[in-house]
């Protein structure tokens, strides 16, 4: 009996030590709402991505850690994994799947995740990069650009797969971020040659099915942050040689108030025939008032020779707790005709 008690005590001590050196966290979000857009009936939808994630770290000693993160995306209205059928199939770990090391040198990871450009730019967008219709990040803030054009249709537009990710330490407020992807073919369908027309004003060159990138896609960004303001500069080139650069800034002139702006320029001359440049800009604000937050923004996207996009959006979050809030959004987006969107919903972090 005494030997058993000693064995249990020793096992408990080792288990405690192991727990102190490594950790695994389960986290996620669930978001559901009701929304109506011009020309459609009201439907259950979402403002933010629904995700279930696993992340952890192991202390390797000497200030070095092994880290990992896996993230599943799902639809709260149906309980299904995000886009898992037909040609629009997405990876099971759609959000990210990365493993790496972290130390005094910064953070180095391998796998799939947001590019340096896409991850940095969300700080300068009033909906923090959420893929809601009222937000700006998935269209205007990237000037219509996609980071991953050679993946199957329906796949995420703002990630690299088969990539190396690096984030430097923050030094005197400055940080450097870089992502470099391999040239691997990712399953794109064939895109036939199309001469410029009324439905495709820019036209496009042909693209073979499951083609390999001509050169390694890459993405870099530099940020500077302090309590009063933040600045960003970023550049990215994807697998079909489209190039995107952006500058942005934010300022905190009063407690709870953040003003932000960014400018973007895309060059797509290696895939499109004419009208190869797209410019975009946006201004926005977040204002914490009482238990809630006001979100507001206005932006324009101007492709060469193609109709301009104008968008104005307004939103409000009401915090029920530190992890749960109600939201309401309204937006007007005009390309040829004017389209309105209104939505309300509930968001919970766990």
C-alpha cells in the first residue's frame, strides 16, 4: 500500500512538471445572425467565421518553444464543415495548420495560414478583417486581389498553403513579417483565354488546370505600433504574378477611439490583358462607448476601365460579457446598381 502511494505521488509530480512545460488549448467562435440583402429574402447567416481550434506550446528550454495551431471552419446554421463538397471543397483545417518554433529570434512556422499581408492589414480595417458583407478586408482592402488563385474554386482567398511563415520580435515598436510559399500545383481548374468583353472588360490569358506557380509566391509586411498610433507597409506577389502593395495607418486621438485609413494598389498584367491596375482606399473608425463598440467605414475600389465600387458601412457591437456580444450591421455597396445589406446576430468566443 505504501509503495502504491509513493508511486502515485511520483507520477503526480512528473505529471505536474510536464503540464508546466507544455500546454494545449481548445478555442473557437460561434456566430449566427439573420440578414437581408437587396433582392433576397432574409436568411440565417454569419458576420464572422465560425471556428474550432487547437493550439499549444512546449517549453524546450533556453527560451525556445515548439508551437502548433490547427483550425477547423464550420457553418453554425447547418453544422457542416465549411464548403466540403464538389469543386468548392476546402481543406478540413481551412483556418490554419501550422507547426513551428518560437524564441528570441521570433516565430518560425510551416504549413497553411494567413499571409503576412493579409494578417497585418486586418488591424487597419473597422471590422477587424471579419468576412461579413459590411466589412472591407476581403474586397476593397485588397483591391480585389486573391492570395491563392491556383487553389480549387471556393477555397480561401487570403492564405498560402505549403508555406514558411516568419514574424520577427517587436523591437522598439517595429516588427517584420514574411511568408514564402512553394511552387506546388494546388488543384486549380483550367481557365480558358478570354478576350476583353462587356462581361469581362479586362479579359484574361489562359491558365492550365492544376498549373504550377512560375515563381514562389511571397508576402511581406512591416508594422510600427505605440499607444498613440500605428503604421503599416506591405507587399505581396501571388502564384500568377499579380502584385499588391498597401500602406495604412491608425491613430488613437481619444480614449476608446481609433481612426484608420489604408491605400492599396494591385497590378495584374501577367494574367489580365488590359485594365490591369486596381486602386482602392478606405477610411474607418472604432469607438468604444459604454458596453459597446461603434464600427464605421467608407471606401472605394477603382479598376482601370471598369466600373468603380463604392461602399459605406455602419455597425454596432453590444457586449453581454467578455466573450459574448450582440451585433447589428448596415451597408450600402454600389457598383452598377445600389445594393443594401442589413444584419443582426450573436457572437460567442469560447
